[in-house]
DNA sequence: CATTGTTATGAAAGCGCTTTCATGCTGGTT
DNA sequence: AACCAGCATGAAAGCGCTTTCATAACAATG
């Protein structure tokens, strides 16, 4: 690997000049620029990223901390994130928080030690305060969550709108007794979806019996258990809105075991529109979020914050309902 | 951020000693070690990764180049990879090749410029030669592919065994006319799965009519088209083995549209055991590969190659058949 | 022609570590 | 008492860049 010194010698200039040619920020006579450039070519020169980072104190890389790398749309999200970042020659350091608050913190420390210039955070477990403190230290954008005092740095999906739409859809089909299986309520998206549900119910002057809302754990098994809980409590609902597709699937499976037909006896609606939702029979009616757009916005916003690459765009995205086959009118 | 110098001053030792304490490779008197360590604590010291990399000429990071970040098990794979690497305090630079050979090459260059110490490659498009050349430059492990002259650095699934098992299973159920819908044949895994199919057929003295094998594109739509091609050619098969679950799902959907019952009229078997396979009705019989184990082995092997962290383990993994509901005995 | 201002360039000082080499200290050996 | 091996430590030289500061070259001005 050749160094800047060799390039400088070959071009007959100083290292400083080579550096200036690379940065492109400083005027350099056309003839010297050319000499330097051909020297770089001739030596197949690639600057040493570490030396550069050490001297300039920026890494040209951003960290991505993901609460759970295996989550539903992390794949889709990362594809876009990586793509946008690389278009500006920034690298992506990925680290997972493994769904554990303490581990999330440690992951952030890890990324910090790597001195990334900015950070993308999909943090479920960390508190607003910690996030705000971190945002003081370096440019940060929060994914899929709204931290009020950091609103300008949060790119997220309007989850209450999603919960609301799902519930409205059911109400529109004549349902009145609607159960809600939520995700873990310590996660913001779960509480927001629940809020959407409550809002829709309230708007339709439908009472929400506390027996009707079950806190699940976002897994298929959790969906099944939730149905059992509902049964045990003797809740007689004609529809259920689930906090995610996994739980919807689990609930449907259990419901069928108990002899209910979907959507004949009971309607079900999911959330996330995972890849498999339309493979189900019947296809799962669910809420779809524009993950790629969100990722794109997040990358752009971070680039703007960190490297002053200008961008103007929305930070909040609305999800929409995808109608398939798990919702039917209430039988009377 | 405090530097090594400050730590050294506070502890009353030289920078060299602090460095030695950190590396842990060199003997240091217990008392000085303690003084240094408490100084580090007091100053909340974290070494500057760039300075370290520059001086030592290793980045403590490995690059992951993935042919297609959005692929079926990339999520599962990355979770494990990241976890194992981080356990040794190595960071993971992720970059996607976007299913394009040229782009894969560029991605490798990108990672190379970032000076990672080693590289994990899930390369579909690059040639064996290129891979071998790269392996000369730095420690490399190839994921999910076998490059003969780099066998010791390839961690992969035995795809011919998978194709074989799928086909055997069908033959065992009395099927004789078995079609095969493959993935793009320029990808090694697709051709290997096809080889497995051919081997099983040959072993059972079953002729493979060239009309029976259709090259698909690994998508659901491709699965549907493949069925149409089969129909158009007038192939009368009682079973089909698909190159992946996506195509299996597409084929099943199209088959149903054409009035066939699964598995009553025709059996179908997939490959990959994607998350949704068991959600289908009936559940998709498919081939399951131990992705996590593979990822674990890959990480371990790379660590061994790059940082001499010893490890001894298998490099090839056998997939297995998961029986669900899409295969039945041949009706006579 | 002397003076000033402008601009491209070079010299050199770091950035914060690692690593080599030299050194001083200990305790065991003769 | 003299000697040496062994070992912990310090001094200092980089690693390959960026950036400040100084300077040479030149054009413009009075």
C-alpha cells in the first residue's frame, strides 16, 4: 500500500498539497492537481482511513445500534440505510442491543469507543434522558420512536394512527366488542398502538373493558396465550387487534383450535405487514409501515446533522391498512 | 475524552506502561497495573480506536460483505455474527453487494479501503479467482459457498445433501414424476441443490426429463411462472421440489388457481425453512439449514485466521428436512 | 520602483496510540 | 564482593494523515 508521501514525491509536491487535492476544499493550481492525480493513479493510492480519522478527528462512519437485529423489518431497514450512507462514502458499523436495556447501553458505549461520527439508534430500552444526553455528545437520529425533546432527530412511524386505523376498520365492519393484544408496554410503539386503539374506541363511544386488553410479548406463543387469557376471563369479543403480526398469527392458530372460524366467527387484524402476511390463508389484514422511506429519511437526516449534507423531508410517516382476508362484518 | 498520556500522568507511569496494561500481553507488576487501572477508571478513559489502529496496523474490525442484505436468512446470520465478533471486541462493518457482481466487487474495495483486518464474504457474483486473490491479501472466510482451493476458509451448508433429501423424501412417498424449480443457476447454491435432486433421481433410476427442470429466479412470481411453464410443456408431475420457499409458495398459489390440491393432487417441497413456512396452510415441508451454527463457525474461523484465536470445528453443515403438510403419498 | 495584497505551496507540528530499544533494578550465582 | 540473567519500565521513534503557519511568487496599486 502506498502512502501520501510516495504520492507527493512522485508528483514532486508536498504531502500537504496531496492532502489538499484529496479534500477538494482548497484551491490548487490545475497543473499540480493533474500531476497529483496521475501520481495517485500510478501508485493505486488509497488513503489510510485511520490516519485520516486520527488527524481529522472524524471517522467517516456512522454507528447503527439496533435493539434487536433479528426484528421484523431490520433487514429492510438496513438495506436502505446502508445504501444511502454508502452513497456518501460513509461506512456503517452495526451492533445489536439484543432486546436488553443494559445491553443497549453497552452497545452504545462500544460504538462510542469506535468514535463514529454519528449514530442511528433503534433503542427500545434506553430512557429519554439517556438518549438526550447522548445527543449532546454527537449527532444522533432515533429510529421508530419519538423522544419529545429530540423531535427533530426522531424518524418514526405514527403508531397511534396505525392502532387507530386498525380499530376503526373493525368498528367500520360493525364490531363493538374488540379485544386488543398489545406488545410489551414498556416499549413505546406498543403503548402508542394501544393509544390508537383506545382513541378509536372512545370516538365510537365504545367502552374498553380492562379485561379486553392483554399485554402480550410480541411472539406467536404470546398471541396464543393471550387468547387463552381472554377465554379465561370470559371476554366475548367478535374481533381482536393485535400489536404485531406474530401475535396475530398465534392468536388465530389458538382461536382455530378452539373452533372459531376466521373471519367468520371472529375477525383479526395484525400490525407490521411482515413478509408472510399475504401468504397466510386467509391473508392477514394488517397495518403496513413505509420502512424503507423511514430508513431513507433517517439516513438523510443523520447525514445532514453530521456532515452538513442538506436535506429537507418528513420525519413522521403514516402507516396504512392493507385489507386481506381476516376481517369480516359482524354476524348478527 | 481523555488520552493515554493523561492516564499515564495520573498513574505516574509512562504511556508505554499504560499501553502494556491494556494489551495484557506483557508482564506488568501487580501494583502498577492497579494504579493504571484505577487511573483509567477515574478518567473514564477509552482508547482512541484510530490511533490504535494506525499504530498497530490492525483495525480490530471485520468487514461483512453480503450479496443481498435483504435475503432470507441474513437477519439470523448477522445476529450471530455480530454477537460472536463483539464477544472479542471486534466491530462489524456491513456492506451490501445488492445482488450484482460488479457491485460486489466495489463493495469489497470499499471494505478494503476501510482496512478491515478480515472479511466475511457472502458473495454470489464474484468468481472463484477473485475470491482466491482476495484471500491472498487478507484473512477471509466465505459464507455459504464452497471455493475448492479455499476449502479451509469456506463455511457452508451442504446444498446437494439438501436437494437430495428433499427429492428422496418425495420418492419415498411414491412419487416418480418430480419436477424441479431451481434458483438462478449462476449461483452456486442453486446448482448444488439441483445436483442433489439429480443424484436422488438417478439413484432411484428415475429419468430426469429436461422439461422437468425449470430455472426460476427465487421469487414468488418466479414460482408461479415456473408452474405455467410446466403446464405449457405438458409436464405431468405429481410433485415438485422448489429451490427455495418463496418459489414454493408461488408455485403452490398458482397450482391452486389451476385447481390442484396440495398435497392431495400434487406435493410441494421448499428450501430454507423461512420464518413463515410453518404459518402456511398446510405447513410447508421444507429443508432447514442451521444458519446460526454456520454463522458461529464462520465468525470463529475468521477470528482464528485473523487474530489467532484458536478454534476447531466443522466448516460444512448438513441441512435437514422438516416435515409439515405439503407432501403426501402419490395417489394411484 | 517600492509597497501591499493575494494565492498556491511547503515545513512542520501534531493526532493518540504501539513498539523497539535501552536502562535500571532485583536476586541468584560464583 | 563481583557478576549476570531476568524483568519491569521509560524514552522515543514512528504509523499516515490534516492543518496551521510561514513563505515564495506574483499581480495590482500608488
